[in-house]
C-alpha cells in the first residue's frame, strides 16, 4: 500500500485537528531553545533586552493602559452614556481581585506585541444581585500568551465543526484548561495571514533585533575591558605554545579591565604592542545602531521622537508626531480592542439596544492648561458642548444652570443669509417714497 493511501485511510479513521501555537515555538536540534529546555545554559539574549524594542513595547502597552474605557448607547438623540452594568464595573474598577483595569490592559497588550497574540479569560458564573442570582461575567483574567495553545476543530470533535478553542497550561499549577472562543478575548497584531493568529515584531525582525543586541554586547565588552582595543604582541624569535600562553595571560591581566585604564605598563625589550581594533567612528558604529533603532521603531509604528531621536524634529512638531502616532498606530489598536470586547462581553440584548464599549482616545492628546482652556471654551461658545460638559472635561462639578447650549447671537442659518439686507432695503425704499 502506498504512503499516500495509508495517510488517507488514517485520516478517515482518526479525526483531524489542526493545532496552531504561535506563543510556544518549536525548536530544532540546532536551536538554543532545545538546550535551555534540557537545562543547559546558553548566552542567548531575549529581544526584550534590546533598548529600542523594550521602549516600543512599553509605549504601546502604556498607551492602551492609560486610556479609560466608556460604555455608550446609540439613540435617536445620538450617542449617550449608558447605565453601567456589572461588566462595566469590571472594565473600569476591578476586573479581578488581583489587578486594576490599567494593569489588565497593559499586560495583555504587552503579551500581544511581544508574542503576537494577547488573551483574556472571561470567567462566567452566578452573580448575586438585588433581584436574585443571575448568570453573567464574574471576572476578567489575563492569560500568559506563552502558555496558550489555539486549537481549530475542523472535524467537530468538541461538538461543533469549525470551532476555535484555547488550551491554557497554567505555568504555576501545571493544570490544563480548555476554553471556547466565546470565553476568551483574543487580541492579535495587525500581521496575521489567516485572520486568527497574529505574528510578533520580534519574529519578523529577528535579524534586525538580533543585530542590535550584538551591538550592545560589543559595547558592554568594551566597557568591561576599560575601553581598550585588542592588541597584537610582536616579538622576535620563535616561542612554543606554552610560552605564548604565558605572555597572553601576563599582558591580558594588565591591559584589560576598568582597573587597568590609564595605567603605564612596562614592556620588555624586543616586545611591541600594536592595536588591532578599528575605531567606532571609522565603522560608523553609532550611525548603524541609530538606523537599526529607527527600523525597529518603524515596525512598531513608533515615531522617532518617542525613542528620543530629535535629529529631524523639534518641540513644535513633536505634538504633531503624537497626533500622527494616534492616527497611524493607536487608532487601529483601539478599534481592534473595541471590536473584540463588544463581540465577547456584550449580551445580545445590549447589542440590540445599540450599546457598546469605546476607549476615550482624547486622553492621549491632553495639552497644556492654556491650550486646553482655548479648546474647551471654543466647544462651549460654539454650541458643541454645554457648560457642564465643558466642566466635566476639567474635572469640575456640574452646575444646575449649566445644561444649556450657547452660541454667539450674531450667527444665523445659512438659508437666512442676506434676508436682513433685503428688509433694510425695503424700509429705506418705503421711507424714500414718503419723503418725495
């Protein structure tokens, strides 16, 4: 029987389950991960140890964490704040007994950017309410992306064909849990080729991030050697290997390390030291390192000024770069979060009533007091906000008389422009006829 026929017969006998796991990568015989699993230590550096990578990861995670989430409802009068629910209190006060909403969003976004996918377990159960016990959402818990395996059931083994399931192996207890797709909020990066699993920047730019780590290691070695270059020891005659090693040990101890910096080393007659290392400026070391940093930042969608690169920017356009960061990078992330939260956390009745969750992205664009006053004043004077809504932006209490929209009395509708001149003209014409 041919191998192809045996494989087809085996597929008929055993249901096929496609397993995708981007959080925990496979390792070959030549990979450092295999040695680490076997308990052998390696000098492999993690991408998060690279300064630019770490900075980009922090900026993106904190950007999601600092934005407050609101609960709205679409009505005939427009968008209004909806009455809070138990889920709203979880998202705004305490998602679980161990962390705040800021920590929850920051943790999941950090996992998402580093591993390509972030997960939140939705704990469902019976909730005690003043009207009696009801079934609902009791808590929201982040899941470590490295401990999650995603299963796609294309044979209906778990009940429904084509279902998506999440297997979580708790690294602390060793227990394994299986959750359905509706019990897990799955946040992924933009880079996904199947629409289900995202890919991380560290995997895509492995060579670039690895090169930056090696450049940092090179600088560390220079500091450890007291910023002294490698040298060649010239001598006359022929020495055996044992004497060569003695010379290496003797001068290596005196010439390397921070303790040897600036000291005078006596050299016997017949020996000569000659530096071998090329200068950092000749190799354009810092220019290449800066270029690699800009490449990593661009892959994350981070602007140059956010990684302290002000070569082609100033204080004036730094604010514009912040707006560009919100427009080009964060709006996509916020939309991804909002769509997933609304799909997994809203009850069907809430969705039918037009209720939804939305992040307040204006928290990123907070400016100085003078600019903020001009913006709020313009909103109130032009009838966009009531005085109470403007006071709310400034964290001030509402006033009983502040719920009235106001505008300049000289403003008139567009269709009435010119009517005042025709009225004046008729009056003038009437008065002229009477005088004549």
